């Protein structure tokens, strides 16, 4: 299949072609979340079985996508967008808190979102891996966005005098690896801990990156004589 079939145009049942297309696409993605994120997984799903699960035809599938890989790509981006929106809200809600409380609140917002549905964990950390060079590039690109977010927050903390001034790219990359591994293993039942305990452990790691051994905040200058 070299390209999508042309979707029908015009109004039907009071809905525009664009509205109907958006609904079809959402139904395919909902079905894919269930099948890719559960049983039988991405590699065990066919266009026919996904279309049947969505309650649509294979012709309608090819009006929206060229291949199953396109569905996985769209779903991976959607799951990451949900998590990113939760983190952005967490950042806003933690404004003005001390660093340890702020980091905990932000990270709990992320963890609560991605672990709320085990299917999201599987899409993000399992099914997307090793499918193709294209999806590997997408996976690494989204991972880079998370690294950039950590670096921005870390440098903002450094500017406030709450964290060390350093290049955070390498430690942020290592931290993301810890996050991915621990949350995947926790979801799979391989870690005997509550979600709160897992999050607290990751926050301790993050604070250790922000405040490495030997670091101390600079003392606040004492006003000199005659200072207002």
C-alpha cells in the first residue's frame, strides 16, 4: 500500500467529512491502545483484526493510515502527549515550592499519568522498541524532549541557587533511563514496592543529580553597614 485511499467528502448524518474522519481515527487509536498495549500486542495484530476491534472496515483503515506502523507511531505520540500535559500541569501547580517538594510533585504527576493505564507503559517502553528505524528515531526524539524538560527545570533551579550549576544533559539522559526501566519493571510486577515508593526513589536520584556530594548553596550576602 503506497498511500491512503481517498476519504469520502461532504456532510453525512449532520457531520462534516472532517468530523467523521476524526471519529474514525479515534476509534482506530482506541482499538490499538487495547490491542497493542494488551493482547495480542503490536506484532500480533493485523489490519483486519484492528479494524474489526474498531468496528470499522479495512477500507476505512486505509483511508486513515498506510500501515499498522502508522497507527503505532500515532499512538506512541498520543501517549507521550498525555504524559507531557500532566507534567506541564504539575510544573504550574508546583510553582514556588522548595526544590524537593517541587521535584516530587512534578514527578508524581508524570508517574500517575503513565501508570494509570498499564497499556500506556507497554506502548511507550515495550511495543515501540525495535519496530523500524523510523519508529526508533521517533522514540529517541520524544526521549530527547523529556531530557530537555529536565535540563530546563534543573537550570532554573540552579539559577535560583537551589541546585548545582553544571551541564545536565548527561545526568538527565541517565535519569530518563532509570525512569523508563523502573516504571516498566514496576508495572510488570518485578519490583516489590508501591508506586509512591518507586517515585520517591526516583526523586531521590533526581535530587542527587541536582545536588551532588560536596555541593552547598551559596550563602546569602550579609548587608553591609548603612544598607537599606
